[in-house]
C-alpha cells in the first residue's frame, strides 16, 4: 500500500463508537452522518476535518458497538487511524470499509495536534519530523481488503451479492 | 490449548497443528445471526448476499427496534422481512415472537457448547456463558460470512479469571463484572477464560451477564467452561448434539486474575465509561436520580426481573423517579408474568415494556433527556448512549437499580 501523509488530529483514551457514530446517524441521509462524528466530546470538530487527515488516539480506540463508526470517519475524510491500542471489532470494521487502523505504541505522546506525519506501510513505520515509530503490520490479506476499498467491493467482484430487498 | 484456542482449532478451515496467540485462524462459522439493525445499513438491504452458505444456519431476529419507533424504521425493517422467503430462513423471530438475540439464542439452543457464532451485534461475546465463541461483527463483515460461511480471527492472548466462593445476597453478577473490570481495565485483542470453584454457584443468567459485559473490556471472547449446570440447561433446551471444550492441562494464559465473590459489594460505573470508572455504591455519596432502567442482554433476564420484584414488593417507587423494566425475551416476559413479578413492578408504579434492546441503545422505549440522571442495568453508559449527550448515566445491577428507584437516589444494599 502507498504511503499516507496527512495532518493529525489528537484524541484521548477510550474514544467509543457512540461518539464516532451517534445513534441519530442511523436514520440520517448518508452525506449528513459524518458531520455528527464526535459531536458529544468535541463539538465542531467534524466540520474542520480535511480530506486525508489522520486521526491519532490513545488506548482502546473504537470500543463499543458494531455500528459503522470506522465508515463514518472514512466518509469524513480521515485516511488512517493510529492509536495506542485499537478495539478488535473497530479494527475489523475499519478494514472492511477500507481504512487502515493501526496500533502504534507511543504515538499519542510524541505528536502535537496538526503535526504532519507519514505512515509508511512498506517499512511499517510512522515518520514524524526526523523520527520514526514502528508498528506491527496488519496481515497481508487484510491489507488486500483495504486496498480493494473494503469487503463489499470484494463481495461484489466475486458476484456474491444479490438484488435489493 | 486453552478453551478459546481449542474451539478455533476445531473450526479451522485448513488443518493446523495447533492454535496459539499471534496466529491467524480461518474458521467455519456454525451460525450467523442477523438482527433488525441490519435494515439500517444501506449496503445490506440494497445488495444483500445472493444466497446464504446454509439457510438453516442463519437466524433473523428482531430485537433493537421492537416495535418500530418511526415510519422510517418501520419501512426499512419491512425490507429485511423479505429475506425470510428469499433465503428460506426457518429461524425467524419477528416482533412478539422472540427477544434480544443474545438471550433468545441461549433459550433456543443456538449456542451449542464448543460452537462458533457470528452476529451483527457487539454483545455477541454473551455466548461465552455457553462454552461458545461468539463475535460481534459489522454488517458488511456478516455479509461475507453469510455468503461464505467463513471468517478469520487474529488469535489473542488469554487472561484466566478464577472465581472463588459465592456472591453474598445483595450483590450480583453485574457487581462481579465491575470488580473484574476494575482489575483488568481494557484488554483489546485479548480473551477471557473463566475458571474456579465459584462458577458452580452461578446459574446461566449470572454467567451470561458477566460474559456479555466483557464486550466493555474490548475483549475478543469471554468463555466459561462446560459443567453440569450448562449440561442441564442444554438438556432442557432439547439440545444433545455438541462437543463441549475443556482447556488442556498445559493451556497457556497471559495473565491470571482471582476474584473472591464473597468480597464483592454493590458497585456502579460512573457516567461516560466503565473502564477506570468503577466505584462501590457505599463510597458514592448521594446521587439523586430521575430515571431507572432494568433491561438489556446483560441484565434483563429472569433473575434480574425477580430481583426487582423482590425489592419492590408491596412498595411504591420514589415519586420523582421514572422506572422502566424491559424483560429481555418473550420467554422471560411470560415467566415473569406467571410468577407475578410484572404485576409487582406495575403496582410499584414501574413501567414494564415488551422485550427489546430499547432504552439501552437510546433508540426508543425510554430515551433520556438533557440533564437526566440515570441508573441503569443495561450494558453501556457512553455519553449520549441512551438519548441526550447531556444525560448522566450510571450503571449498576438490577437490584441496585430497583433499590435506587425506591429511594430516589443511588443506593445498594447487601442486606436487601
């Protein structure tokens, strides 16, 4: 996968799915949903995000429900999520919607919000300033799903999806 | 191998020598459960899987929005009902028939010891009480499982949790879980395996409450061993074909935690999160409440409704409190009715709703307002979870919720 370079937004520990994708999103028009991300913990943030920005957080990012929280961040323009630790269900949902979510030990404490960083997938490192942090790469079959733009694209390509209900 | 590794091993698509942490397990799924929330995912209703890998291994359960709270949702879930004839699904539980999938699945024998279950809801880890691996998954991923019958897991390390002694009257499984959470904190990517002599003092309700709540630790799986109590439960559910799994003598664990259940007292999670946010009720000080809720896959079970009825019998709740009680399944509802629990709660001025996830997800049946202070036996207290993001949500056991509803402020009592 190609490198991702972007401006960072910093969040703390235990950012949960209900903050990222509030309950009301379920029945909103698709284009309005991302604008409600983090409105309970950081009002106004969603409207400041630019396409390609990178979200950096602390421990246990994405804890909570199976709702399409990762998809909401992707549609907001977030290109990559880096956290100290990532909830397993959130990780799966991120992969399946085509956005990398990586556990990068130490990342939260070395950045200032707004720093420009590069995620180098070939070398499994994050470059910030003239320094780097390494991360454990995702298994290659998960990177393939991400590069295909998510599991729905994979299922479509295999002819496994049917007519609307 | 421990229980989790062994169940993954038994379900491996390709033959493998063993399963250990760090491995990627590709596995066959025994049952895939779709809940009504899938109707709110456009990718599902617009392009559902062409056909399921086995229609007899697919369940469709209406639980989150029962009955539909708006025209929009009513229209959307009607589209989902079309799956039943299109795919030939036998295990369909519509409004009025079933209940919350994590509870219904146990009652109907879907969680066979040693089996592996996928479900679109994050509390699927509940199946661990049945010696079953269950994972909550996003709807797109469940579409993949429906189409192929397979999925993957990055195998995590396992924390062994040993229970000793038994709970004191007045404390409950929710309090035992809070005790566990305050020791482990969050454990993303890791599993929990329960052990110890204390397990035999817990029925299936109590075990299910604890395994369900382990979703809040960010655990992958939280599994109980097989024993006589589970065996008897399966017999009563009419299920005899299964392969229960025990840990090997040399099973490996990353960590071990011991919990003396006799030392557990009523506890609450303070608003906004469970992790690093637990307090014994005795240290809380006075917190007046507006709303009290009993329900959910974790604590809307018959033993919870019983606890509420025991506390409220012959009394009235505080005049400033609105109490909503939501039995988790039709079977629980019928049984609570037969035993007089529902009448007791109604006479105490509590509101008893139909089975649904309802208030837990802030969708309907008890949405909370700005500045409401809530004590709830449900699963989560994230900000905004049950309605307004300006509400303050405390979590406690069903008994603690009932005692609090009587008094008008959060109160637990080991003697009540």
